C-alpha cells in the first residue's frame, strides 16, 4: 500500500491516525496565552478575599514600627485591609493587626496614623443610604 503526501497514516500502539486527526488534535491544544496570575489576599478584619491591589497593605518594619504601604513592596511582614473604614476600626479595636503582624502592641504614633487613614476612607458600605449608588444590593 502506497501512502501519498496528504494521506499519512500513523500507527501508534495498533491504532491508526490520519494526518487530519493529528492536525485537529494539535488545534484543540492551542487555547491562546495563559491568563495573567492575579495574587489574592484576605482582609484581616472581615476575612473577605480580593486582589492584592484591591486591598491596603499595612507593614511591620524591622524596627517594629507599623505603617501603610501604598506600593505593596516595602520590606517587612504585611497584613491587608479593605477600603472600608469599619474594617480598619475593627482591626484596630480587636487587635487583628497585632495578631497578623505578630507584634504585642502598636505604638501610639503608628496607631494614630492608622486611625487617620481609616477616617479618610469615608463612610462604610453599611452607612450609605439605600439606593445611593453602586454599593447597594438590590
């Protein structure tokens, strides 16, 4: 039996595959570029997960100071909080940040700075009046 240029037959383990089957199998494997990996982090107060860029990072530096890390790249142990002032208040009141950052006490100057950030965040999702924007659930 003579096999022509376009009629290749592959015999693998006793099963015959034509060149058309081989081309179709390769076409199915190509699904385009892989989706970009998005790191996910958890808020230490409410335990909601979100993209790393969607949360604030609070970092404990080597000297024990605590500060907000806007870039997300500062050296030190980090903890993440939502953009919700209630989460910030809860994390400060219930010592969630101290646990996550593995420190005994946040220094008063650092606590005052964190409280200022929480106040700048504005009203919480629960404080908004009904029907006042995209934060309401209908």
